[in-house]
């Protein structure tokens, strides 16, 4: 008997194939859980229809059983919201970790004297600066994708630091982003609701930028001043 070990792409170097493998896992995992909730919603919706038919001739709604409709509301506004928040955190964590690894690889291969932590800024923004100024990566070619990731960053920060409550985050730019993005909305006045399309788009954006960064050839040496 052979011992079978799972191959986790997180443990591999950041290359196009490992990125695509990890993204495939993220996308499949998210889609499977979405499908489970959608199946439950379909079943509850049928229960609601049957309950409406059962009480159609009643003079009032006193005999109406609201359990199915209440369960639907919980799924739509609580469980799906929590599930999609978790997806954002997983997607963003992979993005940030991978960019940090790419910065480390660039430091070693180009013999750069400073590391990404020596730069001002945090997370993906410090990584972008490092790869752009010290590793010669052209981010102009992926400006649109990067702009989407900036939005993802703001939503992620609100989830991490304010549990998705935009009022607690107190960021006018966040409110503007939510108001102008079809994949984002509010429930219970100030809680950010994320659509499944927003998640799928975010997964695509992370895949596109990491594959681009992994495949971009590095110059032998880049000089930059700060």
C-alpha cells in the first residue's frame, strides 16, 4: 500500500500552476457551500408556497406557519452573509500571503538588500510597491484588476475590524464603494451584504493578478530610491 499525501498548493512556490490549483479549490469550495444553501432555500420556498395555499381562504394570518419564511430569512441574511465573509477572508489571505512570498523570492533572486517589511505601507500595498520599484513589475498592465483588489481590501478590512458593520468602520470611501458596486449592498441598515457574483469576481481577480506576477520576468537588477 502506498501512502497518499494531499498536495496543498499553499506549500508550493507561487507559480501559475499552483495559483490555478489553489484558485480552483477556493472556487469549488465556495460554490459547493452556495449550492447547499440554495437547495435549502428552494425547499423552504416550496414550503412557503404550500403554506400560502393552505391558508388562502383564512380571514387573517393567525394560523399561518412562519417557520419556513423565517428560516429563509436567516439563510439569506445571516448564514449566506457569514459564509461569504469567510470566503473573502480566505481569498484575501491567499492573495496577501502569495504576494509576500513573491517579494521574498524577488529579494533572493535579484539580491535586493531590503525586504518588503522595510517599506512604508502594509500588506498588499507594501508588496505592490516592492515588486514595482525593486523588482521591476509593471502594474500598469493590470490597473483594472488592481483597482478591484483595492475594493476587496476595504471590504475585507470592514469584516475583520468591524464585523462587516460599515457604521463601525466609519469610512466614507467604503460607503461610496458599496453604493456604486452592484455586488455589494446593506442589510439591517449597515451590515455589508456580499453577492455570490462579487465573490466569484474576486476569485478571478486574485487568480489573474497572481498568475501575472508569477509569470512576469524579473530584470537582473533594479535600482530605486525612496
